[in-house]
């Protein structure tokens, strides 16, 4: 961890510092303004796109803390393992939230139903109830549906770039801690600062998911806790994999599969997790087989040692 914090807090140029402030504090402002203006929401999406280029710079900092070179198979295992961890963790979080924050759970289910009905242009007189477990028949044309779902998938893909926002915040918080507490930083107690930054960014992650709408406090608290826990999972994945783009991909694919579950298949997330699990097992088997073949036979090693 010390190597990671050292690399993350390397000197930051003025341009990069400005870009990080824009993608963090600027995102908070635009999210809040998006409850009043569609233009602010458009600017927020544009900021997420631009954050990709900032992420290239920030990724180099966290990747350089990797102790060993990462092969393509190991990188694939990192992604599949991270996705499966997030799937299991998010399932537990959803169960906890549904049992603890009933107002939030009811409000969210109602939002999903109303949103999908509106997007698919469903006639209320012919729509099925949520309890029936069937999807309502859309009145919109095929291309209307493509435009609607495509826009949602595009937004979900951009949501993964929120991890650039997180990493930028973590770096900024670590730099502040380094300046404010130089003695503790020099003593090597940096893991505490890193965990503090992870916790604070997770709380902000939860709060940010409530900035664009006005809801009763009962619903808002449930949303903050739920999404903060999700954010904590993403943060742990980021620190574990030491790879920004793996975390971005996990975030985007999970959101995309969740959106597909709204429109088409209720178990889209579960089916994706199953597919990822199969890939994980196959790649892990190949990796173990490759490692076994690359190791010299035990008899040869003993023979060399005896000859010496």
C-alpha cells in the first residue's frame, strides 16, 4: 500500500490538478444543477467523456504500483474476479437495502416501472401490472426503441467513468493528508489515509446519486446508504486490481446489464454473471495449466542440484 500511496501522490502538474478539480467538484455542481436543467445533464455527460483522457493519466499512477507485470490472462482474471465479487457484494447490498429501507425500495421499483413504461411508450390501458411478472407491450416503433435503449446503454457506459472521478478524489484527498499530516505520512501510516479517502469517496458516491432529484428523506437516506455501499465495493475493487479500466468496465457492464433487465430480461445481470463465471473458470484453468508447463520437472531440478 505504501508504494501505491507514493505513486498516487507524485507531483501533480497544474494542468492535471485543474482537470482533476473539474472532474470532481465540477461533476458535483453539474449533478445538482441537472435536477433543474437538461443542459446541465448534457454537460455532465460531456464531462464524463472528457474524464476518459484524465483517466489515462491517473491510471498510470495506480498501475505503476503493480509489483509484477500483468499478462493478458491475469488481466482477464482480474476483470472476471472483480465482476463476480461485485455481483455477490451488490446482491447482498440489495437484499439488505430492500429489508432495511422499504421506502427507498418501493420508490425505486416504482421509478423503474414508470421509466420503462414511458421510454417504451406503453399504453397504460393495456400494460400489465408489475406483480404479474410480464413486460408490457410497447407502442413505439422498432427504431424508437433502439434510440431509447441505446441512449440508456450509452449513459450506462459513461457511468463507468465515474471511477475516474473516484480515483481523482482519492488522489486529491491523499495529497491533502500528505500536506496536513506530514509526520504521520513520513512515519509510514499511509494505509489509514487511503482507507479514509476510500470511505469519504464512497459516501460522496452515495450522495451524488441523490443530487439530481428531490426525494423525501426516507427515500434519500436509503439511496445514499445503498449507493455508498456499492461505491465502497467499486473502491475496493480499484485498490485490489490496481487497474482503473478494469473497475470502469465492471461498473459499465453491471449498469448495462441492469438496464437490460428493465427492458427485456429480468435476470440479465444474473446471466451475465454466469457467463463471466464460466469465462473465469476457463481462463483460470488455462493459467494453471500454463504455469504447470512452465515449471521445470522436479527430477531435472534435483539432478541439477546433485551435479552442483
